[in-house]
C-alpha cells in the first residue's frame, strides 16, 4: 500500500481554510508554448476503512500548459469523492531537479504544492523553499491562491507559471495525492497517489 507524506498530518481542515484565504497572486505571466499529457491510476487500489464511508480514489489526470498557465483536470473513480472530507495535494517539481525542494518517496523534489478541499473555492499554492518563508504571515509558506472547480468526481485547477519560480517553459514534474480528513484528522494511511508512489513522477 502507498506510504503517507510526512507533511500531510499537520494540516487540519480549519488550518488550510486559513491558508487559502491568506495568499496573494503574482501578476506576471511568462510566454510559453503548449504541452499536454494524460496519466492514469488503477481504480479500486484504495483501502476500505471504518472511519470513512469511502476513500477518494484517483482515476486519471489531464494536464495542459498553454497561455502561461498549467491546468490540471483530475478525475476520481465514480462516487469516491466526499466533498466535506476529500483533500487533494498536487506536488510540483518546477525546476525538475530532485536535489531541490522537498524529497518525495518517488525521488521527486517538490518545489511547490497545490492544497485544497473538495468543497472549497480555492487551492493554496505553497512553497517548499525556505528562503521564501515569511513567519510574519498567517500562511508563511503561501505564494498565492488559485480558484478551483470541483464538480462531482472531477477537479479542475489552473496555476500561472509566474507563481512557480525557476519555471518559464512549462515543463515540470508532478504527483497527485488525495486522502480523507475526518473530524480534523488527516487519515494519512489512506493516501492514494497518481502515479503510484513506486513509479517515477509524471512530467509535462
């Protein structure tokens, strides 16, 4: 079974709502060409647990880079999203250098992540770069927030490449994670990864 990410357990539903509301967005948009990739994850590879009726189960993701934005459309297995408990984190290796950022279990070095709750309206764009931390902020690791659309079993979120330092051509590595949070507790042992954590990170 997939292993949890060590940062997940520190986020409660209340704390991340504050994160999302406290971020600001950079206005600069770089010029970049178009890229497109589709990845998939086996349906039914999540573990049943008595603490939750159903665990969120990733099925596929379509990722496009165009007009200075990277857009993720993430599809879940039908009926596996509980809007009140399903959280999603999309890890981004913006410089495609595994030696920088946060070391993931698949070897990827995450420079940023997008963190969101399925019934929210925004995703927090967070950095792993210590040089960009500001302890005076309510969210010291935020670099911005972006709107999300979560309808049924489908999530869509777009991020300006200008928010991702060291990325001007749209090429990046990514890893999608989802897990349930019940009564403020992250059930990190139920994380579903896409691609699976035993596989290399996806790239666009």
